[in-house]
C-alpha cells in the first residue's frame, strides 16, 4: 500500500503496535500455586495508583479473599513498589473524590482481610503505596525500600489510613514522619514498625515461589521468619529522645518551639523541613493524627475521606501539585500563607461531615 510515495502499511502496522503496547494492563493478576499475585504495572510512573487501577483491584481482592490461600502484591520493575497516588488526576473535583472513595475501600479491605496479605515493598513506597501495604498482615522490606508520607509538601495530608497507622508507631515517630515527610530506608522500615520482615531483593523471587506453595498462615509466618534478616541499629536512634519530646506537643507551634530548644543539626534540619511544608496541611495533619489515635481504621478512613474531598475544593492541594509536579517551579503560594493565619475554623472546615449519601461508604459493610 503506497500512497504519495508513503508506505502506509508500515504506518498502519506501527500505529497498531503502538496501540497494542499501550494496552498492557496497569495491574496484572495471576495465580501462582495457592497464591493470587497482584503486580502494579506502571513502571514509567513508578507504579503510582490511578482510578482505573483501584477500580480493578477492589473486586479482585474481594473475589480472592474467598478463593485463595493468600495474596501477594508487588510492583513491576526495579525502582518502585508504588510511589503513591496519581495526585495530578486526584486534584480534579470530580475524579478526586471517586479515586479516594475506591482507594480507601481497598485500604479498608486490606486492613480486615481474612487471608494472609503479603506486600513485597521493594523500592519506593510512598503515600498510596503505604496504603496498599501497611494495613496488610505481612510487609517485606528490602535494601531498596524507601518509605515516606510526603503529603504535607503538596498541600494534602497523610491519608490512605495514615491517621490510623502513624499515631500507632512508637515514640511519636508517626507524627514526625507525617508532618515532615521524612524518608526511612531498608532495615529502618522494620525498626519503625512499618515492615514486618527484611529480605534482600535478590531473594524475593525464591521467597514468592515458596510462599505460593504454603497452605496456612503458620507456614507463611515460618517461611518469612526463615528468610528474615536481623535488623541493625535504627538510623534515627540518636534522635528518638528528641522526636518523642518535640512531637508530643499538642500544636504545630509548640512542636516548633520544642525543636528550637533542642539546637542540634537534626533539629535545625527538621525545622527547615517544616517551614517548607504547607502551613494548613501541617495543622490539618496534626489534628487528623491526634483524632485517629482514638479511632478504628474504618472511622479514620471516613474522616480522611472528608478531608481529602474538602482538599480538592480548596486552594492548597491543587496549588501544591501545580508547583511541585506540574509547573515544577517549587514555589507554591499557600493560602493561608503562615501557621499564624491557619485558624481553628479553617482546620475544622476540612473535618466537616457530608450528607449521608456523600460520606465514604464501605462497599461490603454497613459501617
């Protein structure tokens, strides 16, 4: 087929191949022996989650809970388990609430999953990636694992159940991680209580194969313990005393005052970090973690859904995403601009309940 000297066969063939290549599923589901295997498959986007991914994952997780011995979840490629939610889409006032609704349903299901749920968090695991792992029974870190909840930097807050799991970490570590977005790597992730086991990445294939042959939770637990490597000293150990003291304060202003009194390299760096964050997000985050400490996972996710939906309607979340991820000028114009301007009414407006039909509903329960 030649037209005006152009080989249109080649064009059609190339276009078809390109269309085929874009059709590779963003989430892969397969059965290996007794296990259902989920692979997050957006390597170029570091396996970040979008609406279509959570829409396919939720029914499959519901189905497998009653038909498999276990579920193993992992990320495609060498770099990431899951770098978070696709926040560029989530700032949309229509798509955002739909995404959060289904994503939080996935988080809730994982948290109450009847069969063993094993997350292989090899590589970057942030935000939404934490939600797909930390609520599960087993979380396996490797030397490549990097975890963080960096939402305060983009005008959001640590969601996906962050208000549940962060305040339950030892010595106020969760408040520190949630407010500063600090990263933990490798064996530190186990020491912090976020991962349950540590296995070097080159052994994951063997571990996955052997896990898939297990028929009971006792066997799974024994196998993970056999592969597990002992932790080393926590890299934050020298600062734990200060973290515990500073982040026990009841307001963001008081946390800053306490950090200013510490006067060492760590406190100076932590203060610099906090001053880079969205002021509104810092106060909303602290309030959410304080309340979440007293709530179960379902109530935490319901609270987070309100905050997340209100965030799509407000200035800071879209502005933070614009500045850091779209225009990349790294100069967000926050409103309110300073901590002093973030008053009680502003913070509480994010926690305001919706009419019952607009609240987060769990698709398999009447909670």
